[in-house]
C-alpha cells in the first residue's frame, strides 16, 4: 500500500455518508422523473 492511499484511507471523508446517500438518492430520483417526462411527452 502506497503512502498516498494510506493517507486517503486515514483522512476523514469530506461529507458525512448520510448526506452523500440522500444526495445520490435525490439526484437519481430527479433523473428518473426527468427521463420519464421526456419519454412520455
């Protein structure tokens, strides 16, 4: 394991995983709604 990967694993994540998870969920739901609206227009 290189020093860079060790440093990256030791560092705290910039955003809490709950915020990241909810953000991904909301973005994917938005993409799905936009895609369905485009498909069925």
